[in-house]
């Protein structure tokens, strides 16, 4: 089984609670919106790292910024359709998406070409109200939005 952990930033505005989501980088998600946004997160090995430490490390790697300080609200776990078990914490903090410097990954592109290309882990990040976030987030991660709404309501 694969494990992943992440931090979901949220802020309170006049319009309500907003969350910071990242759009998955690379060619497979370039022209997708629904289901292509998610919590900044990444994989870890439970034998060598705690989920909390991985969530903080992955935030730094994915966004190029240190994870914010603040009270972490555990949002629990959710299993994605690929079988990966994702653990997420929410932290109330603000962040300017223009300050993000995403990490990168290499993959064969075009497929079966033998060529590799480098792509950003996240090609953009943005703040979303909870209703709009539910429309674009990876389906299984919607559970984290529901849990955050219960906490912040």
C-alpha cells in the first residue's frame, strides 16, 4: 500500500472559508480542471517517517515554501481510487499563490518516446471557496473539505 500526507491551508474571508489547492502538473492534467486539483501532499514510507513529518516536508517540496506555523487540525484519512491512503491536516494561514516555487519531476514524454521531460509538481495553486473546491478536487479528497467545514463551521 502507498501512503501520502499533506497540509490543507484554509482562511476565513467575508465570502466564507477558502482552501488552497494545487493543480497537478505534467501533461496528463494540463487540460483538466475537475479532478486535477488537490491538497499539496506526497508519498512517504511509514517505517522511516511519520505522516505529520511527511506532510510538512511535502508542503515545502511541492510549494517551495516552509509550512506555516499554527494549530494543525487533523482531518483524518481517505483512500483514493488508486488505493493510496492519504492523511491530511488543516492549518489556518494565508499564502500568496504568486510566491509558490513548485518542485519538479521527470517523466517520459511523449509516452514510449524514450525522451524525458521535467514538469512542475503543481503547475498552479489557487484559493477556492468550499463549494468550488468540491467541484475540482480529486474525488476522494472531498472528504477533507467536508471535515474542514464541520470544524470551521
